């Protein structure tokens, strides 16, 4: 799962670098994201200066955005077999953060 998440981050960073509209939309946004799998696995990363530096193991106490899901759903999101809104609407993905953050997060997928 870590490899898949790192791939998403790399694609996101490349897209921000090559898409002026996306880069402008992100602007000076700074957000810490926590991903919690229902089996107990946790990772977090920070978006800062239009870039995600690294995926870090473990949780973080004060995340701006928290995603709680299972490995199967996260994999389906990463592989684009399921969209984030469908996962959220069906209860397969729990999201803590603002609605604006939810809309922005879908750009990762």
C-alpha cells in the first residue's frame, strides 16, 4: 500500500509542476493529511509550497484532513476503480476536514 500511496504523491507533485491552473488553485495552501486504515496502519504527509515532500509512517495528532478507510477501498481509489465521492457516500471512506478540503482531495485521485 505504501508504494501505491507514494506513486499517487509523485503523480500529484508532477501534475502540480506541469499544470499552472492546478498550481494556482493550490496556491499557498498548507495541509497535513492523515490516512488511517481500519486495520491500524497509518501514514501522513504535508502539502506545503505546492509540494508533498514525503509519506511518513504513523499518525499525527493534529491533521487538517483525516481519511479513514480499509485497504481495499484505498486501493480502489488509487487505481481509479472508485471515486472519492462514491466511497464517501457509501460509507467506505470517512473524512474529517472541511468540504473544501474534500473537494481538493479528489485531485489526488
